[in-house]
C-alpha cells in the first residue's frame, strides 16, 4: 500500500507503530514529549529500535479526557511533523486526530496517514481531506466519545457489532472517494468496551480478516491489562506483549505500542511461528 509516497507491505512481518504523544495528559506518557527536541529524539529512537510507523498525537483520547481546540493541537504536532519530515525518516508518519483542519495541515507538513478514532465521522470534512490528499486512513471503532465512552458500554454481540460498523465505514470511505487500498481498520480496543468485550474482540480477531483490510491493534498499557493483572500503567509491559503476540497470531498486521524495542523482538518470533 502506498501512502503519499511511503509504502507498507502487508502479509510478511508485522508492522510496529510507535506512539508519540505530544500531550500533557495522555494516560501513559502524558507530558514526556511536549518538548519538540524530546519528541524528535524519541521518534528517531523508536525507528532505530524497529518501528515502521510513527503515530503523532496532540490530543489525548484516554477515557474521561476533554477535547482541545484545533489551534492547541496544531501547535503541538506541527513542529514535530515538520522536524521529522526534514529528517527524512524512512517510515510513514501518521497523525492521530479527529479534526480535518489538523489532518490537512499535518499532511501538508509531511504526514502520510490519518489515524482517526471516529472513523471519519467526527468531522464532516475529514473524508474529503483524506481523499483529496491521497492519505492513508485508519478507521477505528469507538462507541461514544472519549469523555464518556467507558460508562457501562452495552453490546448484544460486540464482535458482530464492531464488524458491521467497520464494514459500513469502509463502504462510506469508498463512496467518499478514498482509495480502498489506503484503508486500515482498527477494532478499537479500550474505546467504549469493557474488559470482557475487549477480550472477546481479541479472541475472535480472525473474524475481521474477512473485511480484507490490514488490521491494526492497540492494546499497549491499556486499563484492561492493568485490571486483569492489578498493575499500574508503568508495569503493564509483559501483559501488553502477551496481547501483541496473540493479536499477531490471529491476524493483526500492525500493532500500536509505546515500548518498541521489546515489541519488535516479540513480533519477530511470533511472525516466524505464524506467518
């Protein structure tokens, strides 16, 4: 797949998406990379460790988070994207945003992929930006909005409902002029789902292969792992790796993580066993 001049091949080794949050309030690393130089250094470190995508976000989407203005988000992400683009890193950059104006300016600055937790539904102009600028698009499933999504989310059958929603949004993207070969799907672990609902999606991840799109899974340090292990966010590394290996074995093409080096090593072994 080609995204604004950067390509990713799927079906061989798993792609590792390194998380770069330039926010003060992300659940795991909020405030760690607000400084542009720190963010650049961290991105280059993740690439050296084996990350094949860098995901840059300027607005936290943790449960209970409050939205920020486009101006604040742009002030956080644009300097980082400009700097990383000038470094000519040999990996695509994704912009984690729900706002079309942020996506557009990020793409102009050098990003290649839009990672939208609302699956293009949060901003009416987002699909047009993605199509017009020939960007890659990650369509993620989320029930509700970050501020309230974890207040007793209800499903009759979480796997079927998430599958049907993603199928509909894939069709919507195509109808809005987005090249089907630029679409990636994400079932949205932790976004409007209970512990058991997250586990059901992971247990039945192979079902989503029927959508014929690369699958991204983001479990890194999330609360369902912390709740199962009764551990704080700083001690969820092993739990994250367990979910990563399971996801790769059951169809994930991309895993979005904070700890790149350990994930790359675990993914190489899992790829050798299952691919």
